[in-house]
C-alpha cells in the first residue's frame, strides 16, 4: 500500500490508469500542436529507480529515521520498503541506518544545526552492477569513517565506491560542493545504448535506465542524422544523448552548466573512443548566442533542459543557428508547451509528440518532441 511519504502522488492507482492520466495531461497541454502518440509505458513499473536518496531524522523518542519528508512538511517519514526504488539500494540504506547508533554517528538537526548525517544517496548501475554510496554530512569531520566504511563493505561487498559529501549549508539542496572519496574510484560506470558512462555523485543521470534507452533511441531516431550534420546537445549532463548520437553525425557539441557533469562527459567521450564530439561548460543560452553571433550553423539541436524549461535567449539563438530539426526532451509538459509556443513564433513546426513513462507511481511525465524548421 501507498506510504504517507509524500513521494509518489500516483501510488495506489492501477498502472494502466496512471498511463491514461499522463496521456490526458500531455494531450491537454500539447494537443494544439499536433497528434500526441500513445505513451510508451513500462512492462514492470516497480523498483525502477536506480537512484535512492533518503533524508535522516529522528522521531520524538529519538529513534533514527531514514526516508522522505512528509508532503509539504519537514517531518521525516521512515521508509523501509518503497515500491519504486531499487531493492538492493534500499537494503544498503537500511544497513546504514542500523549501524549509526553503534558508531555513534549523530543525525543532523535542521532546526538547531547540530549533528552530522543529513542524507544518504545510493546509485546502482543496472547494467554494470556498480554501486555508489554517498553519505551527506554537515561536517568534514566524520568520526571513525574508515571503520564505518569497512563494516559497511563487510555487510555489502557489492558496493564499489563510497563518497563523503560535505554539505554545511542551511539549504534544501541535498548535496554540498565537496566530495571526499572514502573507498573506490568516487564514481560508478553504467551502460546505456551501447555506450559506457561514468557518473559522479552530483552529475545528473536519468533515474529509470530501462525507459532511458527507449527515450534516447527515439530522440536519435527523430533527429534523422546524416553523416555531415553538426549536432548540438544542449543541457547535456554527462554527455549521454550526444555520445549515443555521435556515430551517426559529423560533429557533436555538448554544453552543460554543472562542471562535474562536463568533466564526466569529456571522460565519457574519450572512454567510448568517440572522436567527433566535444563538451563545454557554460550556460546553454549564452553558449548558443555566442555561436549565433559568430554566424555559425547547426543541423540538429537536442535540448533537454531542467523542469523550468529553456529560455528565450536559447530559443532566439536556435532560430539564428537555423537547424532543420530540433529534438526537445522535456520532463515538464507545462514549460514544454510554453517553449513550443515560442518556437512556433520563431518558425518551427511541431512534427511529433511522444510521451515516455520515466516516473511510474508519480504524476511526472517525460515527452519527446520533434520540431522542423519551416521553409522561410
Ligand atoms: N541530457 C542529460 C541531462 C538532462 S537534465 C541526460 O539525459 O542525462 C538537465 C541538465 O541541464 C542537467 O545536467 C543540468 O545541470 C543542466 N542545466 C541546467 N541549467 C542549465 C543551463 N542554464 N545551461 C546548461 N545546462 C544546464
């Protein structure tokens, strides 16, 4: 049954019904632009998340809790079993929770600022089997950390790396800026669409790898790449879409704001022996404007912005670079609708709209849209 954890607003609704609700939502928001293809659902909608992140807290009696904040509050709900999160990662978090008392590790208190451990994040490469544990602490001084990691690895030898992330700010952001590797390489690798990706603690990586392969394949198919094409992968994260597309293109340029993700993208490019891609750190809108002001051209633009969507600066520059195809990958149909209206004014016509299930048990829906430049 659904927990009161505030995490999953569609939990308890039969899966087919969840899909039809998402389909209706995308149709309502994007139906004016063209036909909405039937959503690509999941065969098995359980335990799909490769990233499990829990916050620590205490109940009134002082018992340690690990789970989520209750909806619209900062009360932690203890979650020992969740239907959408990777099972192995959940087991690891349970083990960590049970070890804290004997290692005398204190829990961070948001109100007073006292205590150490704030969150735990576990990421598992579903293809590689590699597992990363990130302990988010309010201080760099973490007592007996080496013994703690040793004991954890005895219980879970499948863990391939452990990182201490230091977050000493009074913030709702989970991760702080500093990562200290306690064991292993400090990142995991995973494989998607035949490419291998290195993933650092703070880099974005899609949470549903089964569906991500479908999403990326579709995005690349929509792009109808030709061997001479110049392709931009904007908001590229660790370079996934651009690197998957590179073998069909002339040249790929990726741009991404997060420096850690860009470093991952550059290494991923080398490790996959891809010679026709390069990755740059910066704001995607500024980068595109700069390219446009230099009179450059692109044939295809992939854009995969965060939930807030893209910017007018970015889309103005797209119109100047004049790619014939733009593939917009969106995790928020509302900002997508807003941006599509703007792109339409800029001379782009929507050709395809395909919702893709990425977040079963929640109301979130991913959508891939193909835009074609109208002859002007
Ligand atoms: N395409 C990638 C990442 C998509 S998530 C993938 O499929 O894995 C969106 C990405 O946009 C994140 O990596 C985020 O760091 C980045 N981002 C957010 N704002 C940005 C901006 N203004 N310019 C460039 N990248 C940005």
